[in-house]
C-alpha cells in the first residue's frame, strides 16, 4: 500500500469509501480503526474515530501515523477543515498549505531520545494535489500557512487578530500529523476545506460550531472528487 488518507467525520459515507473494509490495527501507541479500499489499496483513518467522538486534543496522533507506517503506507494526504484568517480566502474554497506553525503541544516519537527533525510538507505530493484539484475545476488556493491551535475550543478574537499576521488558515490537527509523519520518514501533504472565517475576521459574523459542521458537509463534494482522483493517480 502506498497511499494513506486521514480525514474528519464528514468523509464518512462519501463515494471514495464505498465497499471499504473495516479493520483495526494494533500499534505500540494504541489501536487504530481504519477503512481499507482494496480496489486502490488505500488506507483511510478517520482521525476522530469510528464513533466520530474523539475531540482534537484527545486524538491519538502517534497511533494513527504509526499505523500507516506499519501498513507500508508511503504517502499520506491529510484532509482537514480550517477557518480562514484572510478575507480573500473565502469559505467553500480549498487550500493546499505549503507550511505550518504550531508552537505548543506537538507530539513526537522521540520522547526519550535527543533527536531533532526539520518538519516539511512534501512538495511533490502537494503539487500532485494541486494539479488534480485544478484539473477537476476546483476553486483552489495553491499555498498558505496553516496555524495549529489546541482544541477543542475555537480561537478567541484576540488570538485570531494575533495569528492572522503570520498565517492564512487555522485548524487543530495538521501540524501534529505532518510532524509525526516526517519523524517516520513518510511523505505528508494536506488539502483543507475552508469552512468559515475565523472568529472576528468578519466582525458582524457570529462563529458557531454547528454552522462550521454544516459548511464542511457542503464542501465534501469538492473534496471527495479530488480524493477519488488522487486515489487513482497516487496509489
């Protein structure tokens, strides 16, 4: 297997998982629930679990990324939901981040060793995502900086006002996944659905989690189309 996809709960029930086989993989960091599509030999891990109830700060990132490694996955695509920090990056668009910021709570496989890695998003895999999305006619933002915060709460207006000068979108998971993948020598890139403006970007807009979930579900058709094509091209 060469391709792994890790995504949120809104990907359940989409076409690219039709006929997928449920599996559980035991790693030294915990058991991971996943779906395996035999036709393309693609592994999908729902980061919030089978029951869709694991909050961002409780996700077992180490187990998820190690499961990919132990299954022989070489390339990982992270599908994430983000809030826009820039008025020009509108909700319902897709963005392929080229870099990220996360200043706290980053997990590591090297808790007991003095090892430093330089985290990166794989440029070749990023370019493949961009090409597939553009060929599919998607409204795509080809680069941007992803700022990871610590969930489960959303960001305050003051926090958004601070980080908007340094990043383009904000989320709660991608940096952890990308860093751990790098530590294991796996190639990782991300495609994100922009599901809302971050708190305070539009002054008169009240941020509501239920509305964010609803917006994410509306973006699924575009994301699903890109993922299905990537399964053919990358796997």
